[in-house]
């Protein structure tokens, strides 16, 4: 293949296989995450705060693991970390079937967070290093479909399998999904080699601080977005019961429809126009979606809310990730991806606890209106950042 084509081609075998592997990893996560609240409530007679702990301890262990993984990548070959992470995720998913108490279940959630944290840091790092530089928004947009589709399809599969066959069958199915990644990756030989340039850069920068402050704003914005997703993931099934909507799981399917539609468009828009063109209208969509959801008492309102949420969420997430990757050199992409997924998990963990507490003293409708408030804070924070950025740029121009 000519060098120029290698530099500009996006849909390579490696890109496709890594994207599919990411889909399987996140499918395993989302299938079980959506079903844990009902399982914990019925099996262990737990309250809303205890239910939120099941999400939070997983998120906390995944966050800690990603920081460690970003450091380990300097000393241990990333393929070893990836395979170890996938193995831990598969084993701990299988072990859910023997959990006999809240304590043992929480312990397994910590173990799963470690495995998931390792694998979910390595796969996006591999992908970001093979996407052509000028197509980073588009490439991350398509790659991000793996996460978004899993977020949309996983809960539907999880809730239906659990309803029909029980939690144990669901845990075994989740284990099989992770195990499938091994033959997919190994038989296609699609793990790209460690770039020599990256190794030299890391050696040259050994001992120097690697934190990039340019990542802070998009990471904070991603926390706000993820709080809203946590409210949907953790409580939509219980909300459906409270308003007597039996097919509330359809939210995720209609959500997936607009995510698939918007991802490629938002990626190309980011590459050509920058993040403002995507983030401002998308944040308004998410806030509107949650407001509609808070008053939902019919399937038509649920579908409208899902379509709006998919448009907003599906545009914001890849834009924030691409923004973070564009703000860092390739040798720091591991750190950028780690911070992106960590900010997602922080938002999910905070959201599970905070929104769980709100729902326990009010109701689910009120909770979703508070959740919409997080997107107003998202929008105001972003506009404030743009204002100060323009001011700093003017001062820099005047000084020059």
C-alpha cells in the first residue's frame, strides 16, 4: 500500500477489528450494568443507595486502574496488559453467579473494574494511533459507535435476558462476550506494533510530568454528561415501573438510532468547524431530552426523549474524546484516553450516588429534572471557557 494511502485510509482491518473488540467489551459492561439494580434489589433486598454502590465501586476501581495502566504502558508491553485485562474481566463476570452477599458482589465488581480499566485504556490508545491525523474527529466518531451502540443495545439485551432466563444466565452470556474478543483479535492479527517513535519519546520524557492541562475542560464537561447517562442507566427501569411503562427498555433502542445517525456527522463537523459547532446544540438536545423524560407518561414521550438524548449524547461524547486527543501528542494518547474514560466513570459514579439520593427523597421525575440541570451547567461552563479563551487569545495577539 502506498505511504500516502496508509496515512489517509481510515477503514483498515486493524481499525475494524479494534472497533468490534471495543463493542464486545462495552457490550459486556452495559448488559450487566443495566440489570444490576433490579438484581441487587430483588436478591439482596437493598435500597437505592446500596444499589448505587454496585455502580460506584466498579467505577472507582476502573478509574484507579486506568491511571496505573497509563504508567504501566511505559514498562510492560501493552499487548500483555490488554490480554490480562480481558482475562480478569471475563473471570470476574463469570464469578457473579457465585456471589452470595452484597459484600462478595462488591468485591467482584472491584475485580471487574480492574480488568475493564486495563482493557478500556489499551484498545482506544491502539485505535487513536492508527487514525490519520486530519481525520481524528471522524475516526473517533466511528470508533465511538462501538461504545454508544453497546450503551444502547446492551441494556435491552441485559434486561430481556434477565427477565426471561435470570441473572445467572446473563452473567454467563456476558462472560462469553468478553471471551470472544480473544479469537477475534488473535486470529486476525490486528493488534498494531508498538510505534518506535513513541518508545523513544517516552524514554526521552522519563521522569517528567505527563499531565496535560489542556485535557481538563473536556474532561470536566464529560463528567457532567456522564452524570446524566448514569441517571438513565441506573434508574430508567425503576422509572418505567413507577409510571407503568412496561417497554421502557425501548428507550435504548431509539437512543441507538439517533446515535448511529449523528456520530459520523458530528465527527466530520468537529474536523471542519471545531467543537463549538457540535457541543452547543448537542447540550441543548440532552437537556431537552431529560426534561421530556421527567414528564413522560406515554410511549410517544419516551421515544421523543430517547431520540433527543441519542442526538445529543452521540454528538458530545466523540467530540470531547477527539478534542482531548487533538490536544495531546501521539505519545500521550494513552493518558488522554485514560482521562476521557476516567471522567466518564467519575460522572457515572457521582451520578449514581447523587441522583440515587435525590430520587430517594423526591421521585424519579424530579430526579431527571435535576439531571437536566447538569446539562445547563455543562453549557454554561463551556460558554465561559469560550469567553475566557477568546479573551486570552486577544491578549496574546496584542502582546505579539
